[in-house]
DNA sequence: CTATAACTCTCAA
DNA sequence: CTAACGTTGAGAGTTATAG
C-alpha cells in the first residue's frame, strides 16, 4: 500500500507569513521558547548558512547585516494552523496519522491505479489555497521511504516538483538516486548513528539499503534492522491513527533570568505540575510517581554546576493538582541548595494507572478533590490556562520565560486582530 | 539466578 | 555595557535491586 507523507515547508515561518505577508521573500527565523535559538528558518535564512538550533545571540550580527526578522514562537497560532491543515488533508484518505505539528501520513490503500503525483499536487494546491501553507509530498511503500521521498521533494531531487513518488522510479533509478543521499537523511538515523555507519563505509542511503540486515542487527540494533527492511519496500511500521495515552508527562521550562531562591523555584514547579496534571486528567490517568529537577546553565562551564533530581513515590496514585504539587515541592525542598544560579526547572509525572479503577490506600487521609479539579479544568478550558490556579504558583512570577517578539493571536484573540484602517 | 525496576542514551519534531 | 543556547515523548539497551 502506498503511503504519503505531507510536511509543511518551514512550518512556523509559513504560519507567520500567512498573517503578515510582508515577511514573504524576506529572511525570517522563529525562535524557541525564551527566545533562545532558531527552530524554524525561511529559505532565505537557510541560504545565509544559519543552522537549526543556532542561538539567537550568535546570529545577531548576521541578522543585523541581512535584515533577518526574528519572531518568538507562537504555539497557539501554529497549533491552530496545524489543525486546519490536517483537516484539509484528512479529506484525501480515510487513514491519517498526524505525526507532528507540521506533518502527517496518509494511507493510500486502493489508490494504486491513481496518478499519485497528480493527487499529491491536488493536496498541495488545496492546502495552499485554504490554509495558506506550502507543503511537500513524499509517496512510497513504507513510512521510512515516504519520509525520504518527502526529502527529495523538498530538495527538488530526481526532477521532482514538490511531490515525489518513489513508485515511479525503476530499480536502477532508485539505486542512482539513493547513492547521492547521505545516510543521516534517513528517518531514525541521527548524529551518532551516521558517524558510526560512515566509519564502516556505509555513508549513503544506498549503502545502508544493501547492507546485511543480520549483521547490522548484531552490531547495531533491531531498530536499524527494521529501517533496512523499510528501505527495501518491506513495511514494518503501521499507520497509527489513534494516539495512545502517554506513559509519562513532562513539563519544564527555562527561566527568563537566573533564579536563586527556593520561593521562585517553588512557584515554577507548582505551575509546571498544574500543566502536567491537567494533561494527566484529560487522558484519565493517575500518576504514581512525581519527579522534580532543577538545573544550572550547562553552557556556562565556568560557573558552578548542579543538576539534581528526585523521584517522589505517592502512597496512592493521583491526578489531584494540589496533592501532586505538595509531593513535588517536598522533593524540591530536598534537592535545593542555595548559592547556585538556576536556569531551568521541570517536573515529570510517571508510573500511570487508569483513573477508572484506582488502587486505594487503606489508610489514606487525603481529601477528595475530584470535583474541584473538574471545576478548575472547566474554568481554565473556557477562560484560558492559569485563570484559576493554586496559590503555590505565585503572583509576580518574575521567573517566567522571555517572549519579546511574539506575533498576535491572529486566530484566537479578537482583540489582537490587526485592523485595516 | 531471574525478573523487573530504574536509569541512560539516542532520536525525532 | 554584558550575557544571552528548547521542549516533550518514545523505545532500546544497560545496570541495579529484590526475591
């Protein structure tokens, strides 16, 4: 069965351009949380040689020289645009896996007699017209190959024009094309693996495709063995249409400025617990463990480093924000040491069980806050996260992250819509 | 010793 | 003027621990 992988071109930048057409044709980057580093670059910025993950302060001079526009990330906007894009694409197949904010797989079972390249072009046109986002389409027999075909479509390899169907390539054509692509481009082959494979003279997609799967399994892993199968048109990865419940929920953030006192850390930890616990309740799970960690800036090698973490077991699994907060703050108090410049804190909820069948604690004296949590979730659902929160989260919140260049909430706030005057 | 828990490493977007 | 470098999740493999 053919599989299509549709991926937005520098998605965050494209979202910003939909609402601010002046950005069209100009070099634009979108920065990570805290305005830290580049997480999306327009073609013009890539042209200037700016790599993914470049810290903003390191490209400042280049930005001034070439008039690069830098924007803080506006996830509310991107999530909204993503939903619209996915809705349009879902019309092209009954089988859709939303793989990430900017890409999805479509199962094309029974489409064998179609002109798939024309079908891909139709998707592109409609997403562009209805949502405003440019996308590329890769089509092949397996997910791994569809990802690779998408890469070829983006780079305009093998004479493709934003849509690439490997089904059209003869075996010699494939062989020739794959010989020109580095192994590192393959889905699942990251920095480490590329390096090791290249050392063993497996430097291209073609070389890995032809490598002996059993040997690779022995010397590397099952995962890479599966990748080889997928490169040879043998599908090992199902289309996962319904996202399974999470097995862990993490919430962490870097601070806008260094934090030294336990009061600020406590407020931050309480806030992160509130975010994580809300997600936990939305999937009807209970957490049995709460992990807290704090961290100094690892990039600042000359200042004292400290990155402790602690996992706190609960006597009874829970989804109660207040109870989880107490556990996390108890842990924080144990790992906190004064005199360090903390840059980041985080929490994780672990060891999940089903909220429908809780394992009760015979001696528990914890009060039941189920109704309170329901009310809190409803209020925050209507009026926005943080409308109703625990006192532990604090009020001043001087530790909050920086977002100095955010675009307006074009799709979520009436009062932020730019008016034509 | 075995089974499992806990932790570490790698990868992805 | 200086300092300024993301977040979330999964899975495999390894090590520690309990019974």
